C-alpha cells in the first residue's frame, strides 16, 4: 500500500520553527546590510556637498527601495523554503508513519518516494530492509512448520538442525 503525500505543511511545529529561523536570519542580515550600505553611501565622496533635505530624501528613497527589495526576497525565500521543506520534512513525516506501522508488525508497507524528495536513498534502503525482513519471516515460518513436523515425527536431530538455522539472517551479537 502506498500513501501519497499532498500536504505542504505536514509537521507544522517543525516547519514553522525552521521558517521562523530562516526569516530571522534574513531580517538580521538585512538590517546589517542596510546599515553597512547606508553608512558607505553617506560617507562616499561628494555626499557632503548635498543639502540636508537632499540627503534626507536620498535616505528615504534608499530605505523604501531596500525595504521592498528585502520584503520581496524574503517572500521568495520563504515560499521556496516551504516547497523545499515539503521535499525534506514530508518524507520524514511519512517515515514516521511507516516506522510506526513496522513497529506494530505490519511488514506489508511500501515506502513511496517522489523524484524530487531529498530522502530517496533512505526510502530505497528502507524498502529493501522491509522486503528482506518480509522474506526472512516467510522463510522462518516455513522452517518453523518443518520443525513442528520433525518434532511430531520424533526426529529431534532434524528439529535441532532446523532450529539452529532459524533467523540466521540476523546480524546480532551473542553474549
């Protein structure tokens, strides 16, 4: 069963947190850039020959233009970030749902990924892992059935041998 993801805000707290961090970085950087350029412009040669009214109008025009440019830039970055977060946080949200199903023993799940997701390799690895577990469980169930038959027929050696082969695919450290 594949679950399609269509929402852009799937983990609101996480996505809003990162959008606020990004907006704060843009605002702080903009303020620093604004004052550095304003200081540079006001201290440039020839500015001392302008009247106070001309300088005031220049600063007003500079501030207005800078404000609108930064507002437009910030809007573009934040909108693009929503789409980027959709390709990053969306799959994380989906993986949380898939792992919850796996935790409950549902190994019929298939991890869906889109071409532009940032976690394609993770999705492919998880699909392969789930497929391996599903195959191993099916093989172990066959071995358990064979063990039951061997026990019922009184062939303890065969049952012990089959039991030793059970879950050999696990890579676990025995103490």
